[in-house]
C-alpha cells in the first residue's frame, strides 16, 4: 500500500409533469405506450438542470486543523481520484490535512487497513469505494477509538450504517441504473437491441447491473440480446474477444450497450474493438460515473450517448460537512443528491464544458454560509 500526504433538454414527447415514480414491477403490467410515456417523463426529469439547492441549510461551524485519512480502493478509479481532489478543494485554508492510503484494489483483502489508518492518529477516516461490511473488524476499532468514519460508495444505500459508518455518501445506485436503461428505451423508441455489461464483483455494481436488466425486461418491444458478466477490473483485457463474439452473433440487431460504468466504453474505443463495430453503430449508455472521456464521447456523439454521473465535487464537500457534524456531535444531514442524466442536449450545462458534473446549485456557497458563521 502507498501512503501520501498531501434549459435545456428538448421535449421528449411528453409532459415532465406526468408521474415520475420509480420504475417497479407495476410498469411490467402496463402497455408499451404507457411504459414509454413514463420512461420519457423520468428521463426528462433526470436530464433537467440541477440549479436548485436541496441540501442542508444549517449546520455546525467548521472545525479547523483536522487530520483525515482517505482510504481509497484504487486511485486509478476516476471517481475515487476525483473525490480526493474535491476534498482538497473543500478544505483549502481550513488547516485540514488529508492523508491517503491507496489499496490498489486490495482493500477488501486487507483486513487491517482501518488499523493502519488509525496509526496516523486521525480525527476522522473516509472509506472510499470499499464495502464497509468487509471492514467490520477495523471499523469496530475506529468506533472504539471514537474516530468517525464517513463512506463514499461504501454501501449500496446512502445514510448511516449503525456500528460501521457515521454516514455513507452515494447516489441511489438503482435509480442511476434505471435512468441509464430508460434512456436507451426512449432514444430507440422502444426498439433497442441491448447488450448489458454487468459487474457483480461488488454490491454497488451488482445493484446497478440488476436494475438495468430489470428495466430492459419490462420493455416489451425491446430486445435484451445478452448480459455479459464482465467486471470493470477485467474489461481492459477481455473486451476485444467479448465484443468480437457479440458482433458475430448479433450483427445489426445489436444497437445499444448499457454498462454500469463509463470505463467499458474506454475499452470499446480502442481501434481493434471499434473496428469490430464498424458495420453497426452501437450506442452506449452508462450508469456511472461521468468520466471526462464519457463527456468527450457524448459531446462528439462518438460511441457513447449518455451517462449518469456522480456529483464528485458536491460529494467531496458533503463528506467534509458530514465529518464536521460528527466532530460536533450532531446527526448526519441526511442529504442525498438527485440523479442526473447527461446527453448531447444538456451537456453545455451543470459543469459539462469542463467535462464534469458540477451542479449549478451553488453548493459551495451554501456549505460555506454556515461553516464560517
């Protein structure tokens, strides 16, 4: 392990004011027309501007000079790396020191990683991209030492985990996956031939994979051609033969690919893989995380047409706020950010010009308004 110091979506054919409840089993019983209408409404809501602040408006004054250990599953992951940089932005000038432990995808096997973090005598710990359940023993040590731990993608669900985490910060994995799949339905007018790239290597990706498949199966006129179990960690070396097999088997029937992460399309952009898809233009949609490469592809209509990004910088500021609430002995804020869909129609907004989802809700000012009081 390494330790370092350190307006605008065009109308999709229906009114946004229609019911936009979660896509559940009830939709499977509806007509194709009603399913498509509800899909349009939910997609339109997700793609709308994120200019309204729905987070906390009050909280404790920010405590200064705190030592925080950021335990990262893998700093090569764009989301984990982005949160780390966002933490440094949020804590600039506060005297907070952010120390890094990079597990390089070995955290779940390293049962003593929390113990290692505690050796630095921190005021708080951040568990990033690591399943908290697998760290029960270490988290018990942190609890005993009265060191609060905040998770980022440390569980499928946002909010506190009794005995484990003060709170976990994440978007709703199931909702993000539903939006990605529903955009494929909407964009193809329910005529898509879809391959799903699934990942069951961790609970978060498993939840996304299951939700994508569930939605596509509810679209009676869509074709779920194949579900490819291909963990992100293995996709870089397996994507070429997988795509070759799919292209030969399905040909022009394959119109859309829905994946749990943008990284799959990084690998599909490789010349040797792109050549396999030259005869039929496969359109890609991702349920996360909103990488710079994804934004570039969507802007140029190259392979990928949509992503459901995480608000990485907003989450970073929220992590600081939640840790500060723990230090002050108050309850977590309970804030969960809305799911957002990026397409070529709204990419000019909410941070898109910088290839990042940075909501236009002025979250920095809102947090600073009570941090400095």
